[in-house]
C-alpha cells in the first residue's frame, strides 16, 4: 500500500476475504485500497461488510478499527450486526507446542487499543462480547464481567493484574471454575506450573464434569514432565467430550498426540493428530479450529510420519504449509525430512524458505549449515553456523544447544580444509559454553594434525594413545581421556617444497582420481546426500591403495592390513567429525570386551532409511538360525517360522523375548569352519516397534580368525593377478570385501 499498489492490495485482500472472511484486517485493507482509488462509497461498503463478517474468531481490535473508519467517513455502523459470542474454550497449553493462548475472550492478539482498554476501562460493547465468550459463565453480570476482564488482562500480558483480579473473585467464591481456570492459565504463562497445577486440581474437584478442567491440568502435567498423568487427564477430557459435545474440541486430540509424541509413541501420536484433523473436517463449522492451529497439527502429523520412516510425511508438511506458509517450524521439518531421505535439492529449497521466512530463526541456520556440511559445501556451512551463533538467544535452551553445535561444526569445516588453527578457535568457543562437549576430541586431533602436517613419519594410528581413541569412539567424559590427549608429534619436518610444485602435484592427483570418485555411491542410495568431499577422497583412496597393491603384486612385501589402512586413513580425513580407528588398536580391555560396529535397520517404530532395505535379508538369516536349532519332530514350529514375515512374528516365536543370533560365515581358508558372521539383534521397545540392528563385535579371537582369512585371500589375489585371470580377480576382490565387512 505504501508503494501505491492499491489495485494489487485490493486483489490480495479480496483473496484473503474469500479464503477466510472473518479475518477483519483484510476488510480494513480492502476499504483503504478502494478509498485510495477514489472510490469512497465502495470503501464504506467494504468496511460495513467487514463488520457483518465478524465472528468469534475475529480480532476485536480490527473490528474497532472498522468502526472507527466508518465513523471517520460519516457512515454509521450502529445497524451492523454484532459478532456472535465465542464458543472457544480458553487458554491453550503452558509450553512449547502447547502454546498458551486465551481464546475464551474474543481478543486473540495483543494490540495497543486492547492494552488501553485493560489499563483504563473496557468499553461496554467489548465487555459484553467478552462476557459472552467466557465458558462456564455464572449468569451474574458483575461476576461474569470480572471474569471477562481477567481474561482480557491475560490476553494483553498483564499477568500480575489478572492473577490479582482472579484472587479477588476466588476469595468470595473459592470454587468458581472460570476464575480457577483463568488464574491457573495466568500462572502457567508466568511459568509457575506448580501454582497452575493447584488451580487446575481445584477446578477438577469443583467441576469433574467439565472438559476444560482435565484438559488444562493435563497440559500442565505435560509441561512438568509427568507425561503418564497428563495422558490420564487428556483421556478423561476426550471421554467427556465424546459423550455428547456437538462442537467437539479437536484440540484435545492434538494435545494428547503431543504427549504421545514426547513419549516417542509416534504411531499413536499420528493417530491422534489424524483424529484432530478429521474433527476439523467433519465437525460443525463453528467448532473448527483456526487455520494456524490446523496447520500445526498437520506439521506434527508429518513429524510423526517422518519419525516412522514414512514417505507420506512430505504430504503432511505440504498440507500444513498450504494453511500457513509462514510456519518456520514446518519448513524446518520439511527440510530435515528431505535431508534424512537423501533428497539434497528438496532439503536445500525447504531450508532456504525457512531462513527466508524468519532470518532470525537460529535453528534454521543450524539445520541449513548441517545440510551444507553434509554435501561438502564447507564455506556455505560456515556462514550458516556463524548466523546461528549470532542469532541464538542465551535464555533459550534449544538456541543455546544449537549455538554450541554450530561452533563445533564450524570447527569441523575448518579442520576439513586443513585450517587447524581457526578450527581450534571454534572448538575453544564451544567448550567455553559447554566445557564437557565432545568437540574437545576434535580440537586435540586438530592440534596433532596441525603440528605434524609436514612430518612424513607421523601416523595418527600409531602415535595416538588407545585410551584417547576409545574415548573418541565412545564419547567418554573428557576427564577420562585428558591425560591421553595426543602430543604435537615428533617434530620431524619434511624437506621444503615450493607452493607451485604442491599445486601442480595436487592437480595431477585430482585429475587422475576423478574417474573413480562416483564409485563410492551407487545411483540409488536412500538416506545419503551426494557429498563432493567424500567422493573426492574416495578417488584419492583408489589411487593410493592401487599404488600399494601394484607394489605388492610386483613382489614387494605388502600385507593386506597396510592396503586397508589407506582406506582407514583417508576415511578419517574425509569426515573430521567421525571416529575412525582400528579396533585392535584400542586398549586391550576395550578390545577384549568386543567393541564393534552398530548398524540400526529399525529403531523402535522408525525404519532407518539408509539400512531398512537390509531388513528382509536379515530376517531370513534369523529365521534360518531358528530352523537350524530346531529339535527333530518340530514340523509345526518349522512351518510357523517359515510363515513369519514380520519382526513382531519372529519376536513372538521366541516367547516375546529379546535375542540375538550370529549369521554364519564359512571360511574358505579352513573349509568346514564357521568364522561367525555379524550379530543380528532384535529388542522390543516399550511403545511398539523394535530395535533391529547389526552388531559386529571385534573380539581378539574373532579378529585373529579374520586376519588369517584375509591374509589367505590377499595372497590368492596376488597369485591371480600375476596369472592374468580377470574373472578370478573379480571374485577374489568380492570375497575380500565380504570377509572384511
């Protein structure tokens, strides 16, 4: 409007009115645009139409603005119909997704005009509407006016005044339900949750038949972390509503779903969010929630579906954004879901929209930075991490955690580029905020690499203590590994090499490695982003390992371990944030305990997108193990095993007990010997689902067997290379991959 684009403003306002006529600010805008276009009669008509469209959802401040505009134009508004009283049910939740919003009064947003009313005297017409909007009215005008005024005070953030007003009412009538609910809501907004709970306890005792009493107490219990008690109250509220409320409070399902979500019962939570949306769709129009609340429910439903590994989560987020395209949380969740399934382009678009929607949103920059880091764009990642730190609010625990994480990853970006000094600065800032943060390990490694970069004899695997490496892998407390932190190396310096020669050699290596880079990632790898750095490093691994292999095939004594160590070292350099160490170089105690790899295929109700494709084959291995251990004459049980198709069915076969089994791995070096393959573990979770994972313990005895097996195949490979047998070479390489996996 300030740019004189009056026709465009008029069209946008008319679109908004067509979509939701009760948004009175659109009527204000339409009339102002028409007046600027020299159409005063149509402007007056537009403002009168706005007053006629007012409902319980409308902003009273906008309604007063329409009345003022008509007065200024000399057009009386007295004949326009009054807004009907609200049927909303009062304050929402005391925290997070359960954000508090007093809907029992007609004021939904704080405005200067409303603050003036609360500070002086509320106009009689506004007070009448507010009185009509208050649930659980007494029928006594003076009492209901006092209650309505209290709710207006809560709505305008005057919580102390509101509490004082409700105190006065409760002194004369301690069982006044509306006052108990109002004061409890004001206390919740002041973060006095224990005081809020006292009021809601009293409300339940006074009126156990009223839904709001259980609902608000359930919300407060959830905010206090008493999730089981919260579910009990929300279940009671739903039961009361289902017994006959024609205008069922769909928000009840949303609130209960939020509690199930916090309990990580994502399947039940998704069902509750779906019920809330169905109530919105099928219930009377007057009971439907505002678009922003429905959008929040779609967002939560999408979040649950994402945590269940369902592709449909994208559709739920899209529905949420159709209702509220300004929801930064939904854009953030959409981007994270896309990143988790490995769709880098979709993730980038969503994170960009999230940052554009709210440039001050700290966690949006953190998520965008993690995405950029995940694709190897370290410069872009650092910019977002810096923005995250700059925008973090010190009193917000989520922002504080995001800022520490951003400093950690900013340091990893510098480490990846070899700028270990700047990396140390970032790690130091992170440790200044959180002295026990795991980035301490990255800082100590950066110091080691920075000091030994030109040392041709430096070897992180040999030079760094096993205690430090174990702490790095297991994320031990710093105190347990501080004494074992790596030193600055032996100080041997390489001969001076000119910058020109280094650049030329680097360019030659990069050109030679380029054709191998894409082999590290197949065309269809769900859950994995295309990381340029990892691809480049893989190409260099191939060249380095090939050089060693050629020397071995030419007769030089090069054991298989030395070739594999090339891959380990390059993998460690490729991802500075990962702990990549040889297991047999950890302390003897840790090695003997069987420390090893853990690959989750399903975690609770979530099918892990990267590894879920392994589930059918792993399930077959489990079933084969069960069949192999069946005693004779168990044909019926064998048939049951064969028919089992799900994790639930296999778990039931073992009397609903958690178990693990070891996949067979036949030795070719020693025919008839089973080396013992990977360990497959199945564990039930409290709220449904299973942890189904591959765990590979690296015990000394098992390590010795596989060392001998790989040495045997490495020797055979050399013989087949010298014999020029390409098919045998290909098969032998596949076998080495199999036994080393």
